[in-house]
C-alpha cells in the first residue's frame, strides 16, 4: 500500500478530487448543501454535473493552480445561478489555498489582492442592496471563512517551506565549507609529512653518498696507473654503484616530496626522475652486482630515436623495468638478463627475461615474486589501461608488459 508521501503530485490531486467528489455526493444526497437557496432549485443530477465539472478542473490544483482556479470559475458561476451550495464553495476555497501555496510568489500576492478586492466589492454591494450593517458583518464572516482562512493557512505553510529551503541551502553551504577545511587540513598534513620525510631520509641518503664518495677517493689514491684489475677494483665499482644509487634515490625522494606537497598538481612531469632514457644507470647498477643485462629494441644503446612516449607511460615503464631487474638480481644472482623495449603502433612493449638458476632455486624464485613487486607492476600497467604478465617459461622467468602510448593521465604513476 502506497503512503501519502510516496504519491506523485498528480496522484495526490486525484485522491483529493475523489474525496471532494464523494463528500459532495453525500451532502447533495442528504440535502444539507444549500445556504443561499434559489427560487427554482435545479434537479439533483444538475448539481452532480456541476460538481463533476468542478472536480475535473481541480485535477491540476498543484501543477497549475491559477489555471485550475480560472477554469473553476465556470462551474462556480453555474452553481451561483442554481443557488450557492456548500460542496462547490469548499472546493473553491481549496483552489484559493492552492494558488497561495503552490503558485509563484507573484501569484500568491495576486490572489491576496484579488481576495481583498472581492471582499470589499461584495460587502459594498450587500450594504447598498440591504442597507443593513448586520448583513455586511455576515458577508465579512463568510469572506473570512472562505477566503481569509485558506489564505492565512497557505501563507503560513509557504513561509515554513521557504525557511526550510533556506536552512537546507545554509546546511549545504556549511558542508561545502567543511569539505574545504578538510582539504586544507589534508594539504597542511601533506606538507608536514613532506618535511618530516625530508628531514629523516635525506640525512641518511646524503651520508651514504658522502661516505661512498670518500671511499672512491681513497681507492683512487691507492691504485697505481699500471696495476691490473683486482678485488679492490671490484669494490670500487660496487661503491661507485652505491653512490650512484644513493644520489638517484635522493633526487627521486625530493621529487616525491614535491608531489606530496602539491597533492599531485602543479608538478612539472618532464623533470621527474625515472625515465626510459635513464635505463643505462639501471643496467650499470645490475652489472655492478654481477648481473649482465643485454638491452635490445627501440631504446637500446645506439638505436635510432624512438617515437615520443607520454610522461606517465615513460615513468611507469622505467619503474616496471627497475622492479624486474631488481627481482632478477635478488632471486637469480649472476644469471644473464635480456631486456627488450619496442614501440609497436600505439603500444610500448616491455619484456624482461632472466634464466632461472636451478629447479630448487627456481621454486624459491617463483615464490619470491608473489609479493608486492608483481602487484606494483600490475597496478602500474592497469592504471594506464595496459596489461601485465609474469611467470616461468621453460627454465626462464619472463616479465611482459604492454602500455598504450595514447594514455596521457594528468599525473604520472608514483
């Protein structure tokens, strides 16, 4: 069963009109409807016809109250000619109420002025005709009942609705202000976190870079020009790689602090670290760890200039290669790695292949790749609308990613 609040405006009008029609039929049938009797009262079916016509006009009392009131003037005039009856006047009272409540503000002012003017005219005519002030008082009482009461009630409800609407708008404005305050607090917290991150991590990275630089100078001072490569040279290469990685990490950390402070906006993506053009340092770092990396494809050393790669794809590709090489160095130390990057149509294809050391180690290698590394690489590819796959294939571990070159998001993948 539908509730009143669940009905549409048309449904409510139909229910109200049906109630008016039922009450009018009862009053006419019980002969308790006339308060201005006519000399020659019409038949009962005429009363029913006038009532039905007025009910039809009332069907648009909410959607078009002025139109309903104007159309109701015809059956109302017929009722006056036949002798004013209570059901018709009650419905006309409701129509006046609807104009004052559901109409525009201008229509509400109009119906008030018209009601006052009609009251003055009726009272004047009654006094001129009867010359009895008591008849004027009765006319004023009738105007108060059939015009004053619905108008006062409608204007009171209208005022409450306008106040509720104003409070609703005020609540929405307060909600917007609260959201802006929340965002400002988040931005302030981002800035504080960025400062803390810089203070805590930058000191350690700077110390690593300085100490590795000192170790390189000591090794260079103790090495003669004609001495053959030795373990000391190997240590020198490792320390050099440590220094390079620490300075690169310091640069990337500063870029991430910038992203954190600005909330991802206002940062020049072309200056962010970690691009395909910097694959050389990844290869050098892996080589310093004893892993030989062979680069082929459009980005191999000496290859012709490749097509333009959007910043987001460029950065994501670098991170995927970095993660794949790191996993190869950790899980398959000393095993050769093949790296291939090719631009094909509107796609950038990445393939990193390394040999699995042995059956036992291969199992551990595969298990070790089920952590956050594969998840991060998968998310980087999927966020750009690409695809990612990694798994063992005939004694090799294969990492494959396809990134669409048409993807140009606002911010690069972190």
